[in-house]
């Protein structure tokens, strides 16, 4: 049994803090470089385990998020 079922309040508090950190984050040079490669046609899509929207915020659009997206 996972933390969500055992301690839903604690999970909600932890996840809320994580979302705040995501919302306050900004793309780094790596995100912009990958988005630039996509725009130039060198990168067809990006596969990631992150669901933080930083690649999209940098201008990338073709992305496969293996674990989903924290904002959807």
C-alpha cells in the first residue's frame, strides 16, 4: 500500500510543495539547446521522465513524458 492510501494528507502536502517548486523553476541552457535542435529539425521529439514543462517553456513541442505531467 502506498503513501497516498496510507497518508493522503501527507502526500497532498508533499505533492503541493513539489508543484510549487516546478512552477518557480525556469528552463536551463540544456532545455533551450534541445528546443533549438528540435526547431532546426535535428531532433524529432524528446522522451523524458520529467513532467515539469521546462522543455516546453524553452520552446520545445514534441515531447513524450513517460511518467505523465505534474500539471495535467
